[in-house]
């Protein structure tokens, strides 16, 4: 016979735990958690019996997102995972010695060189750069990403940045087309790192203030050589920021910012800051919106700075060098002819971290015939890859791959860009033959590809060493593709026939 006290103790314990879970978190400091997503909204009113399943799903999501101890549970679990060398977020990679790195879904793919560019795309990129340089005094400032400068702290499967990565090739080619206009900072910042300077911090994506100062020195030295501005000031002219909250975005994504020691140094210029007047000139009122900064530095040049988030640590060093700084974010266009026409800057600077470099030359003025000829000679611009009509028989024969991921699938007016991995997860190296296929209202269109890109992360993830050669990255000319909606499929020839990987969402032309 069960002792009645057993039930009393059980019910009392459960009740006490529920009270603690519901009321104690409200009396404790909430862990900082930045999930980069919107929490579930309250469920729609139940209007008909048929809506019950959707109502139940919405209610479950809403309750789960607002469970009082939720932030504590996430932070605590992720803190434990961090000490074990594992991540609790798909956007954060835990490397050696608990260094954190941002994952855009490609597993440090930009540094590993997974997004290969065709000669046509290289020529387009260089042509737009050349056109911009010929139209106005123009520089591109390229900070490296964290994993490029600190590969020794990357995850075990990361073998370091590939010297053949597309961004490195574009920077090398640009120096042959418009020498001195793309300022690659990897070497300069590596020198600072070798001197013991913390160029990046353990818990944030961005460079530190010391890293930004290194970039500032390179930029202002180049502008001085061009006769456009004075040279850089010594670091002693600036003050260490005493802001309470230091950059720590990766720790915030895991919810562990309160459990780790944040070491990040940045700088301010109190004298220059006292004279700043900032006007927003676009509807966006946050830091990414278009702004005009009047610095109070009379007689100095005007700068148009197109930027990403690395600029936040850089800007304090620039205020004293310019009378006016027009700020715009690359999400609003990397070439802002409208702002150039309106404000007539003395120099235009595009600041973009290296992983984004391949995406920021999609438009701009046309280059001269001289530079166009030079570009064609450098990259062999006649080697187009073009989508052509495709026989769908292979599609019908193919079976779903045991493992795959289309990490990028973008269909633009000029072409199709696809990258990812596909493997049948066998113990033998698979053939490299494959196809990229679009199927939809305009018919079936395809392009033969080779699937043999290095993906050590996939081999680690699947536990199959043969899956290491499972990567693909391709750009195809889609000029003949009819308008419509298309399903994107990647096919690979496996040991036992064709396998397929399908993108979850259709592409619209």
C-alpha cells in the first residue's frame, strides 16, 4: 500500500517547483539573450473547430517563448555546452579555447573558399570597381573576418583560410586593374597581432578598437598619399571608451554574456565628439540609416562612407579628419550615386568585411575601354557558364540524398548562384559529376557541375571521411531563362545512381 505521505510530498514538491519557475525569474536579473529572431505572437482567436490545430500550434509556440525561466534555461544550458566546446546556436561556432565565430550557414565558407566565382562574375566585379574608381576618388577598405586572422582558435575541422578563396583572388586582381584602390588589411592586422595586439576579441564578431585603429592608419596613409586628407594621428590622441556594455554579439546569441569575461577595447575622441551634429536623411532612424555628420572641422574634406558594422569601431578615428561625413549602409546599396550627386564628396570609401566583398560590386558606372580590355585579358571573360534546356529524366530517377544542404540559392536578373553540399554518406569517395537544375513554369533548365569541393565540416558532421569532397559552388548565366517560379534541385551521381537535394523555397525570375 502506498503511503499517503508519498503523494503529499510529490504534489508539494511539484507545486514548489512550479512556483519557483514562475515567480523567481521575475526577481532575478535576466540573462542577456539575443536570439536574432522574433518571438512567437499570441495565438489568433479560435473562430472555428477546423482552426483548432493551428490554434494549438500557435499557443504552444507562444507559451514556450514566454515561459518565465526560459532565458535562464537557455543561458544555463548554452553555458554548459560552451565549456564542453559545443554551441547552442546555429549562428555561433565554438572554436578552440572557447573562441566564438559567426556562422552564416556556410560554416566559415567564405574563408574556406566555397563560393567559387566564374570568370564572368570576376569580370563583372572588376568592371564595376573600375567604373567607380574612374568616376570619383574611391577606395575599398577590407577588414578580414575573425577566422582569417585567428585560424588557430577556429574549430578542429577548420584548416585555416584558403589562399584561393574568391575574395583573396578579387583583391589580387583589383591591384592589377586599379592599383592601390582596394586596401586589404589582413597583412597589416596580422603584423599588429604578432606584436601582441588584440585585433579581435573572443566573444564578438567585430574587430576591436585596436584592430580598427590599424585599419584607420592604412586608410589615412593612403588618402594622404592621394593628396585627399591628412595622415593618421597617433593612438595616444584617443581615449579608451568607458562604455559599460562592450561588443559581445556572439556571447549574446548564446545567452552567456553574463557568465564570461568580456575583454574588448575600443576608443573615442571626446574633443571631436563634442562638435558632432548628426542628421538622419532617410526613414531608418537607427545606425544603419543614411546620415549626415557635421563634424565642425572647417576647411577639411567631405567623406562619403558606405559601411557595414565594422565601421562602428572605425568612425571615432575619422571625425577629426573631415568637415562632413555622409554615412550609408551597404544594405541600402554599395554604390550611392544619388548621395554622390547631392553632397559631392571629396572621397568615397566603401568599408566591407572580407566575407561580404564578393557581393558589393553589383552596380556602378561602366569602365573605360582601356580598363575593360585589361580586365578581359586578366580573367578570360569569355568563359561563360549558361543554363540550357535540361532533360528531366534524371530528376525522375533520382532519390533524395542521405545528407545535403543548399546553403545559398539566389536567382537574379543576370544569373543563378548556388552553393552547398550533397553526399550519400557512404564510406567510399563518390563521383563528382552533378547538375544544377531549375524546374518550373518555364520548363527545365540545367548546368553540369563538378561536386568535389573541400568540406571537412561535413565529414565531421556526418562521421563519414568520404563526405569531405561534397561541396559545390557555381554561378550560371540565366539570360535565356523565361520568367516564372522555379524549383531548385542539385543532382549528384552516387555509387547506386543519382541522388538529389532540393531547396525548400522556390526561386522567382
